[in-house]
């Protein structure tokens, strides 16, 4: 579908929506119109989006952290198979968009991003997900130049002894099966929570019936016990275990283990007396043990490029702690100050040929360590009844050590070369800050904000240790990335209408670009390498959403998202930028039932830079525009039971996201240019809450 037709169809739907709604009698009483199915997330505060991940989400209710974010305007997920995608917001991915779980960080071990942080997130175990746009907060760790995503659980509190049980199950096309259960019990001083989830799916197919190597199985268990000595404090210990396996359509190996163990101790107290109003302190331990091979989940067929079975077993230990305190107001100034620290240890062991059967007996070789400590302060000053100034800053002290003695040039090359940066340490002191003006317009139900943010990001593992530089086989000398960004936004309410806007422009100094197919000399010939290099870049764009809902529950909304990026150093488009997207939805919500539709229109993308991108993926070429229509409905039988169902990609469209990974040649499957999205998908969800 070309851009003109896409825009005309979108505009015609917008034009017809409110007129059809106006035919209803508007004298009926107002009812509870909370959504039973989440199709798009709304802003309640400029620059911030929150939603409940326990509700059914269309497209298909999420099985991992990336899927849970798909319905946010401006956020796209890079597809590799059926699960474990990487989220990108405004063209930024990886450590530019940190993913935090109750304030802690779990980082994957795979050098090829088979296990991003979202692979270890199970959305049904959280109460709220929040996206903070841009470098407009310093409380949530370093480097969040594009924003930060927070997965959070509420503290349960009981006035009297009580208990509850929640159960949710999903079934869908392509063998999708999910089950999630949560038991909670407590009294006025103690509580205990136990949560478990399991999910599986087979290979899916696109609209042209091409089948993709994409089956997966995931499970998760977590428990928490808390002490609530009063209504304003809690001491909680929590632990989690999870594992799974996943097939991938974009590479020659699959993930056959995603073992994770997590432990956390957290103390929170509010309404304290004295100079400190509240305190939040925690310490955590997160360990992932990841295994990938080329034979467990696929028929192993030796070829010239893949002559023997292989297994790779990276692991990563992340430990950290933080403390944050809200100070008592001083005149019109509210203050939050804190400290956070994190340490990472990464190691790996590999085997090829007959040795794969005994890889667990091999010694792990540590290749990298990271240490970070940061101090921050965030402040809010009330200029007047309607005007507020929010500002903050942080300084981070980084240290990284290159422990690789030898480096393999390319995954398939058995030759190892001495590492020119072996044993080297590098330390950096990086600063980030922001200043934001917020205003509530009198008598207009409109809030505005304008902010200037500055973020300095230390290179991550994939940029320092997993690539080459243009002049060396080691990229350990890659410079930190610096972003200065202006964010402006607004939220307005007029009777049944709501409009939210969010715009930005960013200057990227020493932007860390990943480029594959880079020609480097090798003896008398050249060889192809994947390198990282620093460039100058500019991005701008934003998101806007107009929504309508009346007292009878009829609703309609349209959301537009666009990001434009330029590689100023090479005078090229900045790679891995999704095209303009418009989402239109409508339907009706009542207290016990709802139905609706969602239409997603994505323009073609002709701005690309072949073989350039980031740690997640590189541009392949241009992409065509597409339109996808989906339907959903839901019904609450009573206060305990609820049901939701939907059809995603109703017309069985064959399409791929512009940022999708490239298809790989896998025995028994058709290779495609990109990993296409699933074809028509039917799903149903049954939930209970006792």
C-alpha cells in the first residue's frame, strides 16, 4: 500500500469516527470505562506513558518484556523469531533504552543479543509498566538517552488477614499456550506472594504461508515475603528463577537455555519525620546462564559455512545496590537524592565438533568486567501555583577491564589472534543532567512541558568487547556517546476529547554506530568485519494522539509517530529508524464488556543505510508500507471471571517491520529478506481473580 492510499484511508476513518458516535443519546449515566483490552497506551503526564501489563494486550497478549511494549506509539520491536525481540524507541535500542525491573537491571550474556533484558521479563508478574521519554530523569541509572522503561510491582498491604488467587490462560494460533498464576496472602504485618508463568508456541507463518523457525518455551517462578510493621514501610526479600528455549529465524544458532536466578532485598519507608521524608534502599543479585547451539532445535545439516555442531555458553553476573531519599520540602523546593552502583562480570565457554557433548566440563573464560557508581539529585521547585521547574544531575564513575587474551576474527573462523588491548583498564567520569519547565494552563485542562536533557553513555559490552574498530581487532577504545536533547509536550482535555503531543530534537556526539561488511586488510587480501565507530548524528520527531470517548462508552483515537535521523558525519540517513506510523482504533467499552478494532498504517521507508545500525541490527534496504487490521472483544462474567478474544492481522497481510532482522538460510524453511510478522492470528484469554 503506498503512502497516499494509506493516509487517505486513515483520514477517512478519522473523519467518520466522531460523526458516527454523535448519533447516540448522551443522557445515559456515566459508567466505569476502564479498558478490558489494551490496544494503545495513554499519557497521564507529559513525557510519560503507563499501562497495566496484566490486561489483555493487542496485538497478541505479551509473552515477554518486548511484546508488552508494542502498543506504545514510537516504539517498535525488532523481530528475530517468536520471542526475545529488542525494543527500539525513536530509533534507539540497547543501553540507550534501559529496561529496569523494580529498579534492578538484568543484562543478557549473548554476544549477538539472543537474550536482551526483555527476554528475562514476564509481564504478567508486574502491576505497572512506565516509559519515561528522553533524558528527562536521572533517578533510574546512567545512560538513558532515549528514555527508560520501568516494570514495577505494587506493595501489597492488608488491614486484616486475607488472601487472593489470580489465574490467566491464553490460547492462540500456531500452538500458542500461556498460563499464569499468582497467590497472595497476608495480614497487617506480613505478606507472602508466589507467582508462576509458562508459555509455549510453535513455528508461526506469515500471510504468504512461509513458516519461520520460531518455536519457543518459557517458564518463570518468583516469590516474595514482606514485613510491613506499619502502613508506610516495608522490608521485602524476593527471588526468581526462570528458563526457556527459543528458535531463531535470523541466525545459524538457537537459544537452548535461558537460566536466570535473581535475589533482591528492598526496604522502603514513607512519611518519616525529620529531614528525610522517605527512603528506598535495595541490593540485588542477577545471574543469567545462556546456552546456544545449532543442533538441538533444528535439523543439523553440515554445509560449507557450517561444517560441524557448535555450542556457545556465555554467562553474566550483575550485582548492584541503590539508595534514594526524598528530603523534607525546603520552602518551595522538593528534593530527591541518591546513590546507585552496579558490577558486571561476563564469561564464556565454547565447543565445536565432538567436544559439544562435554562443554559443561570446560572452564569458563572471563572476558569482560564493568563497574559503575553514580550519585544523583533531582529537584522540583514550585515557581507558582501553575508553574514548576524540575531539574537534576548525576555523575557516574565507570571502569571496564578487557580480559580477553585472544580474539577470534569472525564466528566461523577458528583462528585466534592476540588481543592488542588485553589486560587494559579504562575509566571514565560521565555527567548527565536535565532542566524541565512544566505549566498547568489556568481554566483550560492543559498541561505543558519543555525540557533540555544531556546524557553521557558509557559503551556497553556489545560495543566494547563484541566488535572491532576500524583500525584494530579490538573496539575497547570506543568513545562514550553524548546526547543533548530538547523535549516538548502537552496534554489537553476538552469534554470527551483528549490530545497529547510529544516532540523532540537531539544532537548525538560520538554516536556509536555498528557497521557490518566493513572491508579491512588481511594479508594480501581484504576481509569483511563488523566494526563500531563514532559519528555525529541528529534525530528529531515525536508522537501525537487524539482520543474521543463519550459517556456511552463509544471511543475512537488516532496516534501518529515519526522519527527522522541523519548520520551527519557521512551525510547518510541514520540507520535503524522506523518509518512514519499512524494507528487508528475505535469501539465501545461498557462496565462488563467491550469490542473494538485497531488499524495500523505504516509508511514505506526509503531512508536507510545498508549494513549500518546498532548492536541489535543493521539496515537491509528499503521497505514497503503496509496496513494491518485487528479486532477484539471482551466480557466480564462476574467479579471473578473475565474473557477476551481477538483476531490480529485480520486480512492475513504479509509484512515486516523496517528494523526486522534479515532471514537466515535454515534447513526446512524458506529464507526471506526479513523476518516477516505473523499472519492472521486468533487468540483467546480467560482470567480469574478470587
